[in-house]
C-alpha cells in the first residue's frame, strides 16, 4: 500500500516539472503526508491545473463520506472492475504529487520506517483517481486515491506493494480526459524501474502524522 509520503519540493520547481496553473494555491512543503489530509494533485481539462483534495476516495454514490478513510489506495489489478474506482478510471484521473514515500519494513518483531525516493531527488507523479461527493446540503467534497501495484526488486524486501509512479512520458496520456479505454490505461499501471529509486531507514518520527518536519527525511542514526 501507500499510506504516507512527502512533498517537500519548492512550488516553482513543481510548476516547472508538471506544467500546471496554480492561481491562489496556498502551498507549503510537507514531510509526512497522511490519509484524510488534503494533498496536492494535478488534473487536466485541456490545461494542467493543481489543487488540494482529500486523500481517501469517497465515491459519489455513497451515503457516508467516512468510507474515504478506508479507500486511500486502489489496486492496479482490479481498478478497472471495482465499482468504487472503475468510473473514475475512465473519467477522473489525476497525478498525486510526491518526492518520496514511506513504507515499514518488518525486521524481527519490529517495523522499521523506510523512505523511498528517486535517485535524482526529482518530484514525481503517482497515478491517482478523484471523485466529487456531495453532502445533502449540496456542499462538494473532492477526494482521491493513489493506485498501487506489485513491488519492484528494490521494494520487495520492504513491502509487496508500491505506488504507481508514472514515467514522465506517460503523464499526459494519464491526464488526458479524451482517453477512456480501461485496457490502455491499466497498461500504464506497472512498477517503475528499481534502478531509478533508492531507499534508506528513517527515524520513527514518521510513525506519527503529527510529526511533519524535515527531520522525517533524515537517515536514521
């Protein structure tokens, strides 16, 4: 799964990398992003637009939005079939921006937090889906899920799942609202090359989402 990540890059670097409009966007670096928090995403309606939506997808047809806390991830293998995700796959896709993510590695009876990032330290886009749910009052709630896939060789000793990190050349197609073929879209949902990533243990500070500081990214010890 993907349940915690970072986005500490500068806003101007993100705008240059993902070519988005961000009028009135209030942004600050994040070092320990957690489910149910608002996360920075990019969608496209012909132009890339960035904004914050809640992490934890709430399907438009549910009655209770609290279900979103259990729907932070969608599995690549079943995303085209699951009722909660299949329509969003066709019509409402996004990039969830990150520059690293955390996973917990089992070592004996302990779980060691690991930080995984690109060797270049460049930000990347995780494949995501978004939805809009409306409260009885009519107030909209925009939410998203991160798609996960099987682990690559770097991740396998750490965890059996990882987020889908889209290659740069696939991002435009993923965001293109004119593409709605599930088969073509799911072909993009594969593990990124292990050689592009590195991983190292970090402090147990990241165990609590209350800790959101640069120290979360430092190598343990």
